[in-house]
C-alpha cells in the first residue's frame, strides 16, 4: 500500500475479516466440520440435519490480506475514474447497503 492512511483502514478491515473467519471456524467446529471439535459430551447439542446452519467460508490470513489488497487497488482505480475518495469507495464495496 502506497497511501499513508492505508495501514489503519486496512488493519481495521483485516481485524473484521479475521473475526468473521474465526467465528466461521467456531461454528463449523460445533458441527464437527473443521479442524476444531467440541468435547464429546457437548457434541450432541448441535445437529447439522436439524439446525441447517449457514456455514460461512473460513479464510486463511493470506487470503484475507490478498482480498484487501485487491479491494484497495480496485477502490483506487474507481476513485481515479470518478474523482471520489478511495476510502469511501472501499467502505461501500465492503459494506454494501
């Protein structure tokens, strides 16, 4: 990132995406679908067939940072074309209404 303000907004975005990925790992672990699993006395509390949970994708830190880099590049390109603030474009891309 060449911009001086990029590290703080990218770090906040990275922490948000790390949290989402960590939560996805926990949710998948409840149903025995990941590298983490519940203790045997708790595994009966969650039933994949009855609960029908929406299991989000788990991303590696490398995937998260690559995605953020690509999003920042795209926001900068759109900002050049539309003469807008790249941070505002990046936020609207990440958090669509």
